[in-house]
C-alpha cells in the first residue's frame, strides 16, 4: 500500500482494511467511500478521491495528478 503520511489519526484509519472506508487503487490514487445504494439486484458504492487528510487537513494528493491518473477532466468532482 502507498503510504500517505500526515497524522496518526489517518495512519490508524488506514490500518483497518476490512472496515476502512479508504482504499488505494492500483493507479495509486487514494479514495474514500462516501456512500452506497442498494437495489434488489446490486449494491453501488460512491467514492471520492481524497485530496486533503480528513483528520489534519494536510494535502495528500495533487488534484491534477489525480485527474490524470483517473482520466477525469472535471476537477470539481475530485475535491474533498
């Protein structure tokens, strides 16, 4: 796993992968699951790229790099 270093609270949150809402994709981008919806046939998960640490506010990822890695062109949808 890529090590996003900032504060102990964030490091602790990353250490619980079975219940963590954070995940690092194969492209190296860190995402946070922000919600889900269930239908009779499936469950859909909604994820947002994490730009700033939700615990201390340190910038963890550059939005331009995230956009390039995810092939997104709308940076407003990437920011947390």
